C-alpha cells in the first residue's frame, strides 16, 4: 500500500470507526466485546482491500461486512440465548428518555438477526430502502416487509409492556 493509501485509510478510520462500532453494537445485539470484534474484523477487511475500495464507498463496504458477519454469527447459533445488550457509544445529542430507549433496545434485541439488521439500517442508520437492500443483498420489497414486521413486533411488545393495546 502506498503512503497516500495509508494516509487516506487513517483519515477514514478516524472519521468513521465510531459510527461503525455503533452499527456493530446495534446489529449484533450482543456485548460490547462482540461488537468490537465485528467492527475490528470489518476494519481489517477494509484495510486489506483499501486500494481497490477507497475511491468507491469504503463506509458502505465496512458496514456490509459488519452486518453480514452479525447475521452469519446468529445463523450459526443453534440455541438462542438471552444475551446482554451493550449500550451504544455516547450519542451526539442528549437522549431525553433513557427508559424508553432502553426498552426499545431490549425489544430490538429480541428481533431475529436479519430483521434487526433491516430495522437498524433503515431507522437508526437512516439508510434508504435501496441502500439497505443493496447492503443486505436482498430486494427492496424484502426490506419493506422485514421493516414493517419488525416495527409491528416492537410496537406490540411495547404496548403490552405499557398495558395498552396497539
């Protein structure tokens, strides 16, 4: 790798590593250590392929590596276990209602891996349906249906917790 490539990678790392870790935490739904492993693995792959991908969209490439690794990990698990959900890194803006956020994150953790990935990418990362579909390698219709089903499950569970019907 050239010095110019190294400098460009260092800039990318400084600018986007926190966002990539946040995505890993939300998508994997596990401990901070698991999320850090996913993010580190993604950054290793980005570094290996940097000369080829640096002029395209390296952030999208890294995000896709994280999402695919999280989905693969969930598929390999034969028995679903209750796992702790790590808090994401400190947000840029203060969160007004931490109890609601914690409840939402708990419900997000209960979704299947692929559905969780769709909800996180669409609504937390604010990607379009087309961008989410491209990242996950599926159709926009699948993204729409998975997002709708995931949100409906979360709303139903949140309504049951509050004692209200949705």
